[in-house]
C-alpha cells in the first residue's frame, strides 16, 4: 500500500468495546420494534463481537417518518441555510474520521 502512496492499514483491534448495539432513530439509540438481534462477527478472527438490534420494516418506517419530519417546512434543518448545514456535515465527517479505527 505504501508503494502506492497509501498508508499501511492499522493493526487489528482485539479488545474492541462496542458502545452502541441499538438502532439509531430520531437522534437516539433505541431497541428495534421486534427486539430481534443478530451477531456481529469479526472477519479477521471469525469470532462474535456482540449482538446488535435487528431493524426491520417497522424500524425503517419510524426512521423514514423521523427523517421526513426533520425536513418539514419550518423545521430547524429546513430553515438552516446551506452553509450552516455544510458546517454540520463537515463536523460529522471530522468525527467519523476521528473515531475511525
């Protein structure tokens, strides 16, 4: 990778702590409507990391309704000018970069 100008990948994380195992809807972590979960597997080891909530149609419908409400006429996001939205989206990207393994 370094020969192509890319940095070497980071070493695998062996003691990963998973903070959130729920679905993220309307700016909060919640259990799925069904309560079903599924295992998340570490592809490097084949071992289970944890069980996470399994979102299904009911959860997607709730998330879509929350997203539509966020864009309704007069909502804070809708009233915000494009520059302010850009600042927030860039901040989100910075946080994703910061927390990347």
